[in-house]
C-alpha cells in the first residue's frame, strides 16, 4: 500500500512540475539566470569588444565604487530623490483618496481625472513636461502671469532634479491613490459613527481612525515607492539626453549603470557591481521599512 501511495504521489508531483515547466523555464532564463550572471560579472573585468574575455578581479569593482566621484553624485541624487518623492507621493495619494471617499459631488468624474496621469506612458509624460518646463513653456508663462519669478527648469543644475521630482509625484500619486481608495472601503463605518458620538470632527477622524487603519496599506505603498524611486532611469535619461546633466544634477544610479554598461563596454563588470550594490541598498531599505511596519502593527 505504501509503495502504491508513494508512486501515486511521485506521479502527481511529476505532473505538477510538468505543468509548471513553462513558467519555471521563463523564470530561470529571464529572471534567475540573469541575476546570477550579473553577480558573476560583478567580480570580473569584462571585455566585450573583439574577443570576449572575463578576468577575475575579486572585489576590485566594489572597491572602485568608493573612489568613483560620479557614483557618489549619482547615489546622492538618488537618495535625495527617494527621500522627497516617496513621502510626498504617499501623503498626496492618501489625501486624494480620502477626499474622493468623502462622498463629494462629482466623485466619479474626479476619480477618472485624477487617474489619467497613470495611464500615460513615462516617455510621453516626460516629453510633455519638458515642453511645459521650457523657458517659454506653460509653467513659466503661468508664473509670469501671476507675478512670480520664472526658472530655467531644464538647464539649471539646482532645479533640474526638482523638476523630475515634481513630475513623478504628480504622475505616481494617482496609482497609489487607487490602492488607498480600495482600502478605505474596508474601514467599518461604525468606527466613524462612534467617533462622531464622542464629538470628533473630520480632521480628528482622519488622523485617529483613517490613518491608523491604513497602516498596512501605507507600508505597502512606501515599499513599492522605495523600489520604484531607487530605479529612476527613463525620466532622467530623456531629460538629460542620457548625460545626467546639467552638471550631473539628474544623474541617478541606474542611469550611471547604463552609461558604464552600454557606453563604455570595457566597464561592464563595474556596471554589474553598481547594479548589485543598488539591489543590496533597495533590499536593506525595504527590510528596514518592513521592520518599522511590524513594530507599528504590534504596537
């Protein structure tokens, strides 16, 4: 009996893996395989022009990151971008979701209008904002009309990264707004009714009921925001035509990886080391955020 049952289990297991084999093949070829290959490249000096060669250099690529001035600039720009964009887009998404959940007139119309930026492709959105950021563009025209100073949004090193930040906050907040909006539907009305009986106003209900009830969703939104912002590439690439300018002000870690990997083919191994380092940074930031969210839920 045992042999028959074991054979049946083996047959069912084999059938299961057979059905999963297409998915497993795709995962190995396009996800797991490239990850291990990138780790392999990070410890080698790679030559792709002419005869392909791999020279093992140990941790030299990682040590070189500490001496790379442009890598430090890219890391600072990325960190600044993450620290500003993630909180702003999270708060804006929560405020928009709460306003749309309040039962105001024209709620369905505003849900569609707010969500429209998310439907636009990143490249098209960047080109539209570049037109708006032009010195004779819409934003400067509006600022000039209301008597405020105008700016060189695209070519001033002190403002260029802020221009990308504003664009991304505006375009990503609606996506997280939808997540918050779905979570708001699950908060029991009895909590708000009890708060009203205790004399709580709308602001008090928001901060003492809505915000605490949305902590798990907020943790998810922040983690997704961290992963997305650390990987900023396309907007920075289009804004600066791939250079990270002006004066490296829009240079991000992913854009720097691209430059080393595909513009300087002899530094593919160093680019892989940068990519591996960025992955570690994202992992650490995500784990820290998860730890804080667990402590909040326990509290």
